[in-house]
């Protein structure tokens, strides 16, 4: 292979990357947005159905749905490489529906106006941090490890407060939660970016990991929204 052939191969590779990366990131954000729409519509429809809400309030079905959500995320994350793209996508949609059912209770706790305003605050914050994750040249992997440890502490504090019932602890957890998921949004976006920078848009495995990336950012968005709602939401 002479130098001209090598240079041509390098240029072709760079052109393929330049085409594939934006297309893959677009798919991540498209699937994430679709999941948010499904979750929002599901929550709103259930909240506006007295019969459905009555069947959920005080029912053990809510805890079953929450366990199903956790199991679905773990299964999808661990087994996605063995699934077809269709199966992975359908499971992602199923998760967004389940999450919509469990989130319908926020319409009982908060005013519709505060839910709407908090959603737009979340969208703006998420968009800014996700853009930072894509554009920054700084390696965020160290921050990601710290944030994962903070997330574990956050979960423990949340469980403890279920039994303690401290308003002060709940507020502290809410502010820390916002900081954690603001940081995770940037970190996860950069991690997804790095994974796709030299990926082939038409590789079926890469398409499945785009779904997984959408799920990751969807979870960051939802958790950021819930913690901001605890801070800015007006109670019914």
C-alpha cells in the first residue's frame, strides 16, 4: 500500500465518522424525546382518569410496577447485546409507559402549572449540560466516578428519610440530587459521544447502543425533573 492509498483510506474513514456521529447522536435524542412524550402522555391520561387513579392509589400494584421498572432497566442494560434492535426498542417504550404510570401521582401532589414550568427548567438545564458534554475537550470520567458514588449516597439517604421523615433532609437530598444529575447528564453525554465517534451508523449493535444511550439520558432527565420539582413545585 503506497502513501496515496493510505491517505485516501484515512480520508474516507474521517468522512464516514463525520457522517455517522451526528446521525447516531440524533437517534439518541430522538428516541429519548419519544420516550419522554410517551411518559408524559401516559401520566397525564392516567391522572385525568378518576377510575384509573382510584385503582392505583393505595394499591400494591404501584410497588409491582416500580419493581418491574427496575428489573426492565437492569435486564435491558445487561442483555442488550443479545437482543434484536426491535426488542430493545420495544422494551424501552414499555419502560417509558411503566414510568408514566408511576409518575402520574405527581399530578395529585403538584399543580399543573408548576409541573409545566419545572419541565421547561429541566429541559433547559439538561440541554445546556448535554451540549457541554458533547463540546468539552475535558475528560469527565473522573467526575463520573465521583457522581456514581454520590448517587449511591443519595439513594441511601432517600431510603433513610422514608423512615425518618425529615423535611430538612429531604430538601438537602433534593439539592444534592439536582447537582448529581446535572453532572451525570454531561458525563453520560460525553460517554455516549466517545462511544459513537468512530462507530458505523449501520452496525446493528451500534443501533442498539443508541437505544441504550437514549435510555441513559432519559433517566438523567426524569431524575433531574423530579428533584427540581421537589424544590420548585407548588403543592396542591
